[in-house]
C-alpha cells in the first residue's frame, strides 16, 4: 500500500470515528466510557496521520 493510499484510509477512518462520536454525544443513552474510547481511537488515528505526514519521502 502506498503512503498516499494509507493516509487516505487513515483519514477516512478518522472521519468515520468523528461522525460516530458526534452521534454518540447527541444520544444521552450512550455510555461515557464508549465516548472516551471513541475519542482515544480518533486521537490515535490523528497521531498516526501526523507521524506519516512528517516522514520524509524518498524517491
């Protein structure tokens, strides 16, 4: 998998989690622990995206 396609996939997953998190936060019946786990997953993806973007590319 190329770096660009890997980044695209990570960004897609990040967006999916963001939408899931927004939905969860709008439903009072959702457990706070689930919201915390979604936030952690979202942050982990963001960190991985930033790390990959910072990698120097070799041609």
